[in-house]
């Protein structure tokens, strides 16, 4: 068996896929929608267009941007996020929010608001408890860091408990970088930033403390002393049959088409004054006028030992042409989510925004099973089902109008 993709399709029944989408609107407003997608479990000669429906909706004045999504007891949870608050002068510094919302109105328990707001929150469920962690410090943009940035909800207690601050957010490191790379591997939460070591929080440890963690890594694996920077909450850890962990990430690529001669070089120095990103706290640069090919992308794999003491970068796997349909339209943005299907099966969700219609989002779903090769430096993928493709149309009935649709999370239930 060699590394790469195999095209022998398997007939594998797939559960319902839930996509959590944010519809950004003019005036820094947002609404959230949960859509369910019933994927096909049979082989087809052409791309499958599955049925989907909206099963959850949240909107309203003052709803925070950039809320985190997670699963807790088969219920979809929204938590945290940011809002811009006028400071009485000329600035609108970001303010983290404490909001928590449940999409299941029939739940037997209520989750209260957080003790402190969370910026770019990351949610994890483990052993019947829900953990929420800020992954971006507001010290540089808001003037100070908001604590606690790490909390745990235990339904037996019915309230949130503060947990120790991640060391990258403490005084010794916070001056360097507000961003963190992070990933959940089993019971462990790993966190680092560009200039900090790697730290680990074991959710099974009753001492509830962060410990500095070192991996046995080859010096050529990556240049920074912390986690790989694609461990940004998007990486998915899957336990192998041998008890080791394969951590998967994806890099969508957008290569300029050679025939695109209509490039205005002055566009590189212009800013889009109507496209302020509250989550990233800056104006996006206006994109140059050229077309892009988006189908070329790679899946990255890392192998972590069962004792979490070694981390090895495996060979990148280029997704071959022909799996995803070609489209030479201009691409404004690409996003991906990796979802665990059980065992060594994974689903890749690709979202493509072509920009000419901000209310539309083209979504592609690919299921595959991976095998670790005997060399332990590469993976072999077998396609499970045909590619599912559909277009999600945003809310056109409410004002202000939608300026973009973004995927925040994806789950199978």
C-alpha cells in the first residue's frame, strides 16, 4: 500500500452532518444558523447534491461576532464572542462577551452565562464536562487581558468554574503574541504561541494545572519552538487502531490563473473601508483583480505517540484533481472543517465563497478512511462516498444585508 488516495468507493452510511454558519451583516451585525445535511450513502456517477434544511437560528441586536460552537450532551452550544463598544472618544475596542446559547429547548439542564467573556473561544467536551478557552488575548487591542480565559462547566454543579490561565496568556509571555496554536488530543489540551513553549492541560488530572510539554521532534519539522501553526483549532486528532494519534489539518490553496492579465498593481495598497474584521481588528486589504484556481489543496498529517511524547510530521498529501470539480471563478475565501466519523474515518467540509454573491456559499463534503503506512511517515486514504456538493443561500429577508457567510463548526450527530 502506498501513500495517496484510493478511488474504490465504499458504501458507508453517514450520520446527519450539522454545519454552524455565521452570516455577517452591515454594521458589525451577525446571525447564526445551524443547517442539517443528509448525505447519501450510495455510489453515484456524478457529484451528489444532498438535501439540507435550517434546524436552528439565532439573531438579534447586539449578538456577538465570532462565537464559539461546540457539542455538549448531543446539544449544539454557542459561547463567547466579541462586540465593539464605544469608549467615549474615537475608538471601538473589542469587548468579550459572556453569552451562552443552547439550540435544544428541551434540554433538562440550563447552562448559565460565562464568568468572563471569551475571545475566539474554543469549546471541548470531556467526561461530561464542557470546557471553554479563549484563544486570542485582547491586551493589545483592548488595553488589558480578560481573565479568567479558561472555564469549565459541570452540570452537577450547575455553574462555571475558573481554571488556571494558559501560560501564553500570563505576564511572562503575553507581550509577545496574542494568538495561540491549540489542539485537543484525547484528554489533553495543548497550547502554545510563537514565542512560548508548548503547554498541556490534562482534563483528567484532578490537580487542574498547565504543565510545560516537550515532544521528541526532528529539528527540521518546523521552525518555531511551539506547536505547528496549523494547530489553530482546526486540526483534528483521531486515535489509530494501535492507540497512537493522527492529527490532520488542511491547506486550501488558491493559485492565480496564468491568463489573468487584468491585475491592477495599485490594488495592493488599497484598503476596503467597508470590510472591517472585528475578530482580527483590522481592515482587509482589497484583493487584486485576478482569478484563482481553488481545487488544489493538501492534507497535512502529524503522528503523535500514545504517550504524547513524540510528534512527527508526515508527508503532505495533495488532493488529486478530479475529486473536487474545477471552477475558474474568482474565489474570495475558502474555509475547511475536519469532522470525525468514528474509527479512522474522517469527513472534510470545504466552503468556497466566490465573492460576486455574498449570500451564497458553495459547500463540498468528502468522506475518507485513512491507514497509517508501515513506514509511519505517510497515510493512505480511501474514499468512502462520492463528493457531495450544494450551495447554501443566506438570509435575504432581513436588513441589513449579508456581507459574507462563514462556517464556524461542523458536527455529526
